[in-house]
C-alpha cells in the first residue's frame, strides 16, 4: 500500500551550477543547428572546468558546407551562454575562458539504422525506457518539492540579473523537504539554500537576510512554519563557484531535470540531444500523456512508461500506473494511449512540434511544470489531449 504520511525531499540547481552551464551550452548548440535545419542531428556534450570549456559529440546537416559553417559558430554560442548566465570571474569569464570544439559528423552506421528510407519507417535513435509523471499536488501537476525548489532559484536569478540583489552570483542550489499528510503536502520541514555571493565578508546570516524574503514569496502561504528548519549557506563563505569551483558536465542532473526523485527515471539525459533521440522526445511524450490523464480528472497521480529499441519506430511497450487514485483500468488507459497519439519518434516530434529551436530554455529550472510558450516551447505541458483520452477509454 502506498504511504500517505511521510517527509519527501527534492533539490534543484541554478543556471550557474557547473552542470547546468554545460546543459545550457549543449542545448544552445542544438538550437543553432535546428534553426538551420529542423531535421538536424545533434548529440552534443559539454565539459567545463577552471577557465576551460570542452565540447564534443556528433552533429549532422544535409548541407555539408553549412555543417562546417555552423561548426565555426560554436565558440560564439558558448561565450554568449556563459555571459548570459553571468560569469565574469577571473578563473571563469565568458570573454577569456578557453574553448575547445571537438564536434564531428554523425556516425553513418547510426544514421543508417535510424533514418527513414524507402520501405522503412524512421526508427528510435537508441534503446531505452522513458517515464512521465503527473500529480495533483501543485497547479502545475508536479511534485511540490521539485516545483518549488526550481521556483526559488529562478526567482533568485531574476533579482540577481535585474540588479536588485547585486551581491548574488550565478551558482546556487536549493533543497526542500515537505511533510505529506494523507498524500498531500502540508508544510515545509526544512529549507536548504546555498548561493554563491560576491564578498568574503558576507556571513551565512547576511545571505539569509537577502534570500529569505524571496523564498517566502515563492512558497505557498502556510507552508513555512515556526518549526521549519533553515540552512542557508551552511558551510559559510561561497565566493568561488561555478566551473572554477567544481567541474561541470552535460546530463548529470537528470533527477533535477524531471521529478526530483518522486517518479522513476529511465536514466537518459536530455540536454544536447535532438528530438529524434527518444531519451528526450519520448520522456516529453510520457509527461504529456501523464499530465493529460491527471488534468482530465481520471486520476490524482499517473506514471507512464514507454520503451524503445534502436532503429525500431513503434514503442515496444506502454505502461500506466495510476497509484490507486483512479477507477479507470490502467490496461484500458494503456490501450487508449496507443490510439490517441502516434508514439513513433516522428509521430512524437510532429504532435509536439519538437523540430524547432526551443530547447535552450529548458536547460535550467526543470523540463516539466513550465507554461507552454507561444512559439511551441514546452509543448509537452499542454493539456489538449483530455477529450481524446476520455473518448478512447
């Protein structure tokens, strides 16, 4: 039986966290290639450390001359990302860090197995399992600990960038522990916030005085109580941060990117991967399906799993878990899902409009629980499949 009373914790990291710097660069490079060609193939990995960024992976455009031209733009894209995040430290500065570009054309063997051809439908870019999840515990149909951990850091980034809080710096982490009663979040038992700052004379108390009003602004009324424990910059001084303080790598924050540990994860990262890679696109589709199930009122919680084999178009399996919160037969839901949405890689891209430069914005503050954008960004957060799902069951 599912536990109803417990404390659950999730963390988030800011856009200036070393791993998120790398995710941002990888997704910005992806967007650049998709701007040139919607069917571009990109698998871009980034590594960052003191005064150094290394980029590698595979890319493909149908126009080979244009491919070489875009390869030459990688350094400018990288510096623009670092500048926008806010790094101007002596040992990690957007203008002076060394950038090495080792991107190369996509493997012909992988392309042959994945690309559509006469008599053959486009296949998945790799094998794997992907999960989507939704819950009624927040308006965004996301788990509360991860949703509000993201919101705190996003708010602190806003006041850092607009000059309201000039001593805050880009690297930061948040962590929230929520107490659940009868399966619903009722209070925050602890708040952990560590943020890079400008001055070695600033104490943990000074930083708490800066960040506490924004944390209280973000969290719902009544969630912070007199018993809530606060841990703000618990190690003291945090002036050295970002890739100068700790190396970063694309794809290391897969739990931060998804549901904060409240749902299973198939293990595949998102950033730097074009939407033919089902690690990314099918995870978006699974969230889209789970969110529409919950938004329809059929269940309070929903987990969807999809599985794929490299070179094979259709999913090998569709699994639904409603966690005992619905009268709907999960097997009937699984059958309905297969009829209301084409879950081949191309079908997902077409249904969600993924062949667009919409991915750089996903690199920080979560891929899920965001508002759909007018240009197609976060299309997997739409709730436009409700009627079709209800009709199919």
